[in-house]
C-alpha cells in the first residue's frame, strides 16, 4: 500500500482544542469536517509518519455548528501517544487526517513546539480577546494553527520563504509572534531596514496592540489610519499577509486597501489574505437555509456544489470589537463569496491560488501576486 503523505490532503474545517507536547508525551483533541463527507475516523501523523488511530470523541457543540450540512458529518477526535523520540526535535508537525468510507478527505494540522521552546510572552487577555475572542493557551494554539496553515499555503503556491514581510492588521501578533520564535522555523525577515530606517513588520489601527508588540517583539511596528493612504514605502515588501482583516472592511474599503497593498509590494511580491466565506457564514448562521432551486441542489447534489447564500458580499453588519479606535458603524463583520473575492483581487493582482477553509480551519485564503512589470 502506498504511504499517505499528510500534506497532500486538502485542509478541512476544524480545530485543535488542545495539543500539548511534553518531553515524551503528545496529547490533544479537536474536530474535523469537510462537506459533503461523513467523516467516520481519523489518524494521527507526527512529522509525516502515521502514529496512531485517533479515538472518536462526542462533540455536540461541533454537530450544532455543522448542522446546516445534514449530508455531512464532523468527527471529534482525541489522541495520546508517548515516545522517547518526541524529545529529539524541538518542534513537531501534527496532522490529523479524517477519512470517509476509508478515503482520506480532510486534514487539520499544526506545528507543535515543546513549551520550553516558546520563549515569547503572550499578550494580556484583553488584547488577545479583542482579536480572537480567546486568551492564554487557546490564543497561543489558535495562532500556532493559523501560522501552520499560512506556511502550508506559502509552500503549496511556492511563495518564496525569504524576503521582507509585512503583517497588515497584525493586532497583538497572534500569528506574527511565530515568525519570531526561531529562525529555522521560517526565514522571512522580521527585521529589515529601508534607506537606513527600520521597515515595519506589522501595522495596525490599534495603538494598544502595537505598543504591546513593540515591547515584546524585536521588530518595528507602524500605526496606520483606518483608510489609506499610509506612510509605508512603495515597493518595499515581498510578502504582505492579512489574517482576518478584510473580514472587517466593507467592499469599498477592501478595494482601496488592495490598491494600497499593491503599492507596498515589490514587483512579483505576494499578498495573502483570509476572508469569511461560505463555511464561516454557514457555521455562524446554521439555521439559515438556501431558497428555491438551491435548496434541492444542496440536498441532492451536495458533492457538486458549494453551499450558497452569500452571492457577493454581506458587509453591513456593525462590529464593536475595536470601538475605542474605529466606530462600530464603520468596522464591520463581513462575509463574501469566493467569486467576489477573486474578482475584486483580480483588479489589482494575478490571483494564483485560493484555499477553502485554508486559515484556522474556518476562513478561506486567497493568494495574489503583483505582476513583475
Ligand atoms: C480579527 S483581528 C486579526 C488580528 C491579527 N491579524 C490576527 O490574526 O491575530 C483584525 C485586526 O485588523 C486590524 N485592522 C482592521 N482594519 C484595519 C486597517 N484598515 N488597517 C490596519 N489594521 C486594521 C484590527 O485593529 C485588528 O487588529
């Protein structure tokens, strides 16, 4: 039988609620989902090698979140392995593969550095909750999974892991902190200078989050206005990431900001952004059902269509989460379809990839490149 390579399986929706790697024991639990499959078992892979069958775990909370897709089934899992070999590497890669009728159909993945290798502090709960709704270990784990997902996207689309990085809307560095943990994790520059000045590695509209980043991470951070332009230099970056930032901007702001990001990038540079798309919309609104012909298509031909409801963009829901800096009428909770995002980005960039549920097993990810000329 051919050995399964976990990273060739598409990412599913899902989450790790716990992953702990003590010197010789690895244990954790979580869940995995991919429409339209009924996932009935999951396997644990560590550093690409099959290690154990996961135990099933009853997850009524997840069943509720996914009840909008009755033709599918999420799978709750737990694992615990002990092996002296776990001591040998400072960071492991964990992949849990979900199977439907013996076929591998989805993956959730995370790096897992042992705790003593994570030397950076975590932000205070108020700052962490402002960007994620969680704090402490949950915040740490969430950022680590997002970082893993991001690295997977970079590798999948052959985005060079070298160059000058900007995390636009970095908040209190839920994702960005992992770029600072250890050089061999990834070689993107987190400290760079342009014409003798420090070039920011992160920017945001939230001065408190930036203050925390400046005091705790060894990089330069810039306060930017809620609307462009900014004072960041043109053509200075090779990679701009935006994790859950477009998810707060209405369609006009998204367009203006894409133009600004395009200006920041060097020719051939990449922009990678996450959006709330169909999975995010449907799991936040499990009671909503499609109308008319789509009701029947979803029921009888689930394998051939994506769940619809957001046809273009829903961008009028106020979001109070940073009301101290941006009025909630301006800051939004935004959901948008894949087609809308691809068409909007294509006005400024070459769209080179799109991964459904590609960030944190929840948001979609678009990969864009600025043309070389
Ligand atoms: C959901 S949080 C995500 C933060 C961070 N990217 C992460 O994944 O933890 C959204 C962040 O975007 C920032 N933000 C929103 N609009 C922005 C804008 N126009 N320019 C820069 N940052 C913005 C917010 O202040 C907040 O920190």
